[in-house]
């Protein structure tokens, strides 16, 4: 049997970073344009027009703009690096800044549910812009005995939209939820079956073979 399944990208992570990199890039582009304008505008003004902008201010605006553009490029680079992947004894959740192993022992149930039911737009008014394109998508919801890390720690790396409520549940939105669900249940079922059949002690097997030989 395979020791790992495929990598299933986290759609929500991609969706959120797609919004952020565009906003940050726009801010950076505006600030760079402003810095260029402040730097070159005096050349086009008449000498009798007062114009005094400290050079340090121009450099500061330009530096912030350049940083914002570089940050946007970085977000574009990492936006598709978040994924979930089933293994023989755990589910791995990976983001650029987090590598989390969720033991199958923690998973009580994995079910499918539409995002519209998990996150009703009426209750999530501030996140409507993010949720609206995703409400018809189906997520795999993991009911856990407990989160691998505290909710506070996980919130540093994962959007609140990974947590449907205050109970220990995780909502995983992937491109092909049926394929992911099938793989996850296959690995999890195999693990559960292995727990029902403990490995035999080799010493007992040797004693059994010796006793049979004497007969």
C-alpha cells in the first residue's frame, strides 16, 4: 500500500492570498509612482514656484513602495504552496509557515458540507467579499477530539474560515473534494484496521513453530 496520497491544495489559502497580493501590489505601485513624482516634479516646475520636499521623505516613500511590491511578489510565489496530504497514520497540513500532523486517532469523523452552510453570509458580514465566490463549494470538515495546537496558535497561520465554530473542527476546501475524501478515508480505514490487528510478537511465533515441530 502507498505510504502517502496526493497533495491537495488549500483553495481558501490561495483565494485569500490572491486578494492580498493585489491590494498590496496596488499600494506599492501607487507609492512608487508618488516617490517618482516627488523626485522628478521639481525639474518641470518654474523657478518661481516654491517646492520643498525633503529628499529623505522621497526615499522613505519609495522604500515603502518597493517593499510592498516585493511583498506582493512573495505572496504570489507562496500562494499555491499550502496543501493537505493523507499519510498512512496521519493527515499532514502544510502552509509556508506551518507544518501540522493530525493523527488519525484525533479524527472522529470526516464529512462533506457546503461552505454556505458552514459560513452563512448573514453571520459573516465582514467576510462576505471573501466568502461569496466560495459559498457553492464543498469543504471536507474534520471533527476532531481536539486541535493539534491551541486555537490561538493556529489562528496565527490559518484564516478564521478554517474554523466553522468554537468546537474542534477544521474545514478544508480543496479543488477536488471527492478525490481528497476518498483518499483520506482509504488511509484512515487502513490505519484503523491495523489498530484492530496488533502485530504478533516474533518470540511467540517462534515458540509456536517449535511446539508444532515437536508434535
